[in-house]
C-alpha cells in the first residue's frame, strides 16, 4: 500500500458549554478550519479529493452532511464531495482512518479529515434513542447502560479509588494550564470570528480550570448515583442492577466519577490534511508525519469503554512496534478510569501520556476530538524533537480506535 502522510492540522479553540462558540453554527466552525488548513499548507482546494468529517449528534445545523456544508461554506469548489461519519467519540479519528484508506488504496491523493461538534446547541441525547435506539431485541442480548455507569463499573473492577481519579484530573488541569501558558497550542489554533460582524469570539481554549485543587475536586458530588438507581429494565431493574448482572464480580458499583474527573461538554472543530507520499513529493508540499498504522476494534458493549488498549495493540502490531517504543500517547480522557485502565493494561509510562492535559481539562467536542488529539500530539512531537505517537479513544457501545504516527 502507498505511504500516507499528514501535511497539516488545525483546530478552533475549544469553547465551554454555552460559552464563546455557543451561537456559532457547526458548519461555520468546520469552514474556518478548512480555510485555514489550506492557507497554512499551500494546498489548492481544487486538488482535494474528498472531505470526511466526524459528527455525533447529527440534528439541526449538524445534519444534512456537515462535511459537505462546511466545505461549501469555506468557498471550496462544488466538485469536492463530503461525507460525515459517526463512530461516536471516535468519529474524527475514524474520519482520518477513512482518509488513510482512500489514499493507501490509490482511490484518492489528498483528503481532508476531521470533525465538528456544537454541544451547546445539540447536547448529549439530542438525536434521541439513547445508546441502542431503544431496540428491545438487542436488549435481549445486551442492555447498554449509560457511559457514566460503565466508567464507574470499570473503576470498581480495576480497584481505582476516587483519589486516583481526582489526581489524574488535577494532573490534566495543571498540564493544560502549563501548555497554554507556554503557548504550546497556539500554532494549531484557528481563532473564531463572527461570520456576520467579524468580531473575535474566541482565540484560546475556554474550558480549562487552572485554579483547580485537590480539595475542590474532592468536594464535587458523584455524577451517576441517581442514574445508576434509575429504573430501566423490562422487569424494573435499575441501570446498576443491569450492569451487575453482567459483572457480578464487581459486588457493588462505586460511583466515583464526577464533573471534575470526566470530560467536559464543549464546542469545537478540527481538521487534518492527509495525502499520499507521492503527491506530496510531486507538488512540493512539506509532510509533517507519516501514518504508520490505524486500527479499530469492537468490545463488550455494556462496559463499552475498555477497548483503547486492544485497539492500540492492534495498531502497534500492524506498525511493527511495541508500547514501549512510543514517545507520546494521547488517550482520550472521556473518564479518568479509562485512561488509568489503558495505562495499566499496556504498561505505559504515565509521563508519556497526555503530557499537555486532556479532555478533562480541555473538553471533549465529541465529533472533533480525535482530530484535535492528532494535531496536539504532532505539535508536541515537533516541540520535543521526538518521533512516534499513538492516539487512542474509547467509544460508546463498545469500540476503540487507535492511530500510530511517526514524524518525517
């Protein structure tokens, strides 16, 4: 297969829930990063073969194929097709994988992949149906409990305590604060202006809480106690009871995830330009990294958030590498327990993981996060003059994705 390289990456600042980006259309956010991506890279828009975007809640202004509406809003030629994918939290990373497959196979030469999510306008559940669409036949096989219950189940089974989760959350906040102070994200950021007035709406990440303390985190209530006790089953079972029927070894689910040690509800967009090595050479473009391997995997859908380790192992095997060969890891901080479990299972040095903070501090705009993480870790590889990185994410419903990149 052909070599696949990353030419450029960019993202909007991440806006807090009902904050600076809350009134901005998702396709406008997408159009901004698309426009800036070609400006920075020198790629002529007319040479782009496809645009693939992730978006989870495809309703309202995010429906109607937001990849296509974004590229048209950016003023790109109407000959460029667009496709929107939904692999839940892994949507933007999956979009990059689609681009890789197109290029490696020879179908395309250059594809822009990424994602967008306006969670202020279209929050969790706005598309209805829940995790399984309320499918009674599927529930005879497995009842997919809400992700917060799954995260607390993982923490219980792994023996993680509240203090460990809060410690990781505080680490995320402190590292994000330092990264912002040292302008580590600045080169990838695309400031957002009002499309009508031109007024600057947001130029830097809005969600981090640099004044977070261990005491403040410890004072936050557990988020999923009431949800765990809510009646959900056909025979009146609660979500906790449904989970424990599948995992009786847990005994009692300890609800220890909070708003402070879980990912933030935010708005944002990101994009990555991916091309064949031959195309880059022929057109005088500067590649920043090559994509060594991609992987996706399914896992048990009730506990659902345990697949990053297996997806990473699959990608590493394809790349001919081991976990210890990787300089930097981006493990999406959907919930603190997910990161801690992945680190434990792969035997990763925590000092190589989420070195500039993660979604606990910076937020998790669902359909965009995978592309954000890829750009963030690429910037950090260059800053450190390091070589390899893995980006991996858990996914609702029991899936995982992973990408191995190497600087060139």
